[in-house]
C-alpha cells in the first residue's frame, strides 16, 4: 500500500471543489487556533508587529502542510524515478488520489497567501502563484490529461519537503537558539543547516535534474502532443522553479560559508 491510497475514500466521496473547500477551512481554523495559542502562551508574540506575527505563524503551520503533501508525493515520484521506462510514455500514476492531494495543498496555499499580505515577500508570492496555477490545472483538468502532469505535480509537491528545515532555521533565530554565547552556531542550528542542504538536494535538485534529463532525452515526443498553451504554462513553471531552486541553493551554501567563517573568526579572536 502507498500513502496516496489512503486518500482514495476521500476522493471517491467528495468533489474537487469540496476537497479544496474542506482543506481551506481546515487550514484557516488551524491558523486561527495557532494564532490564539501563541498569543496566549508568548508575551513576545503578543508584542510583535502583525508582519512578524504572520511570519512566525506561517512558519509554524508550513511544516505540517509540507509533510502531509510532501511524503506521499515523494513516495510516488521516487517510485517513478527508480522504475525507468525510457522508451515508453510517462508511467501511469494514481491520478485521482494525487488530485485529492493537490486539492488539499490548494487549500493551504490559499490560506497562506493571506498571511503574505502583512509581509509582502515577492519570492513567496511568485512561488504561490506558480504552485496554485499548476495545482488548479491538474486538479480541475483544465488541459487534456496526460501522465506528464501527474509526474510534474508529484515533483512540485515533493519540493515542499524542504520547508520544515527552512522554517526551523527562522524559528531558531527568532528564539535566539541559533548561536551560543561564544558566537558559535548551536548544535541544533548546525544540524538543521545540514539537513536543509541534504533535503534541498534530494527533494529539489535531484528530481528537477532527473525530470529535465528524462524529458530532453526520451520524452520530447510526448511533450509535443500537448496543447501549445499547456506546454508554455508548464515549462514556464518548471523553468522558473528550477532557476529559483538553484539560486536559493547557492544562497544556502553562501550562508553556510559565512556562518562557518564568522564562527572561526570569533573563536580565533577569543583565543
């Protein structure tokens, strides 16, 4: 049994709009409850600006969404990667369950988009627009259906698995747990940074490199049978996200180098 199979009963008893609505309502309630609990339990959170509160709230809820959609999608994607079929069309995938998974992700993206209003972050705005456009077209079958879209959707949802480590780094910094009193990165900070780099490679760089490689080498014929508008839309999303993945990865490497260099310099000065 796969993780996606657990979504089959929900997919059979509800419509796609109901799935998006249920997910939106669930995440909205989760955001509201979490906001209340943080206000009740943290004096610092109560005194923070709305911009800072929304940033913290998004990073508390974000990892839950990432794990709920990321693991089932990654399981499917790596099954495809490890079962090569170079001379055949893209392999068959459990489409309806994957549509249910994408519909649940749409609910989160819609609610999280509202939290972007107090903290306008252009990179996240672009990310959400691209993700929602791809999920909408897949969930509601905006284009004639091909297995290409199933593999692409699994690829996009798998990238969410880097989110918990991105958010953990932010929360560690906000809590003051990212540096020791001597200016050295804490064990938790170093561990999170290494896990983030590993997750970024496995959930973003490797799948995108595999996808572009297989597409260019073996699957171009299947791509060209798609509608021209769909080709432009999907390739725009792929190329934009691939570029952002590489740019952010280089930033992560630079940040790691700066932290290491700063820590060594401080230790030398102390000694």
